[in-house]
C-alpha cells in the first residue's frame, strides 16, 4: 500500500429536497491501495456518501477529489476510474451471467475479443465460470452479488465502491465474498471503499475505517487502533431486580455502586443490564461481585470480552450497531416465476 491519498473528502454535506441532512460535514481520506470502510447503522448516510463519490448524486456542499480529479469539474474522468456496486443488485435476471457482463463492458465502450477475454477472466475470478451461461435469475443471492461485483470490474477500475455487498447473504456466501474482496485488494491492488453494518466484516477486511452515525464521522482509525483506544475490557452484566424495585431502579443502584470502584472507566446501559468498561477485567470481577453483594444487588450473568468495534461505536454514540436484517436463505428468485 502506498501512502498517496487517492480520495480526499472535505466537509461534505448532503441535504435532500425534503430537508433531511443525510451527510453532515464529513471529511476523510482514502489512500491508494487501501481497503477502506464506512461502518454504521441503517440511515447513517453511507449510501448517500457513496452516491456522491461515484457521481450519481450531486452534493450540497464540500469538496471531493479522486485521483487528483475534482468531482465537480471532472466527473467523466472519475467515472472511468471507478467501479460501483450499489446496494440493490443491478443484474438483469433475463440475461445469463456472461451476457450481463458483456453488456456492462459494451456500456463502457469495450468490444470484441478484448471484452470477451476480460469477461472470461472475471467469471473465473468470481467463481462463476460453470454458471456463466445460465440466466442470472436462476442464481442464488450470493452468486448474484458476485456477478454484480464482476460487472463492476469489467473496465478495470482503480477504485471499487461497494455498498453493503454482503447484506442479505447467508454466512457461507458472505465468507466467499470476503475472500474475493480481499483478493481484489491484495492481488490486484484495487482500492476498495466498502460500506457495511457488520462489525465483524469491517474488522476483518478494512485497513482503516470511519464509523458513521447520523451523517457524521464519530471515529476513525484502524480496527486494532480503535479497539485499543477503549483501553479496558468490556464487562456486560445482568441483574435480578431487587425486591420491590424496578429494573431501572436496580440499574441506578448498580451504577451508584460502580461509581465507587476505581477500576471502572465507563458504564453504559445495555439492553438487559449494564456494560462496564474496566481495567484488568479479570482482577476487577471479584471486586465487582463483593461490592454488589454488599449492596444486595444480585447478578444473573457476567460476560467479559475484549473490546469490539461495537464497543467503539457504543462509546462514541451511546448505542449499539444493529445490523438491519438477519441472515436470510439464499434468494431463489426466478425459480418457477417465469
Ligand atoms: N432520496 C432521499 N430523500 C430524502 N431522504 C433520504 C433519501 N435517501 C436517503 N434519505 C435519508 O437520508 C439518511 C441517510 O440515508 P442513507 O444514505 O441511505 O443511509 P445508509 O446507507 O447508511 O443506510 C436516512 O435518514 C434516509 O432516510
Ligand atoms: Mg445504504
């Protein structure tokens, strides 16, 4: 990876016609060759940002340059350099995998033998060689996403923008997509800008990432660096409500006790209890149990973990990231429909 900046975004703002401020003054840089991530919950402004960077949506204000080209002055040059996979797959179910890709190439002014060879090569790269001449409507969800990815690669882009490319995929297809994305970045040197709601995905793939919420960047760094910033273990506890006390009153009492313990760095409300950030979790736990015992607070469960990107998100926003959908069965759209 070189240290040249490939994408520079400065104070970018997007206000939609109805007044929704989807992007609220964000600034960041993506280096040449980097696997860069935009991690955030639904509605954070990820797709809006991608649409602007890929010239599909006009920004309200701010500046963007890609490979030295100003987005406003040189959109055509930028379009040649980039590939985009939008959140909804764009493959035509009536065409075969190969036909979808050929069409994509022709739209990019590629023809004949050069295009045919490129398409063959990419079908192999994304593992669709055997299914190349089947109609895309008969592909599984994972295969459609891979075909979509291959379509974005036909014109040999330098930068790939992938908007939640694994959302809706079953775990196995998701893993396969991860492998392809990694290899595109590592073996072919393509810079990748990925958006995701999945902490694990951002953690595994990204060299660097921004955590976004409500149109703002709340944290930026490498996954390891961000997690280290927490500087404490995450201890999630649930408690039995004390006799006659509500769950909330029990939490208040517990927080009061925790505020007297020096190892505690921070305490945040979790769904069923509290998440406590404390130095040296292993040593802290006996101390916690003794203090709760004394105050007549009964613990139901204790769970100690090293910080995750979710803890980073929680620290900066006070809430947890919830991936919108849960894993669905691979889509079988097309079967028996036509
Ligand atoms: N065309 C639109 N008009 C008005 N509001 C929009 C439009 N598209 C998205 N939004 C709103 O902008 C915010 C950011 O949306 P989006 O960029 O799609 O977020 P994400 O991709 O992170 O889920 C959300 O509140 C969303 O409802
Ligand atoms: Mg989106």
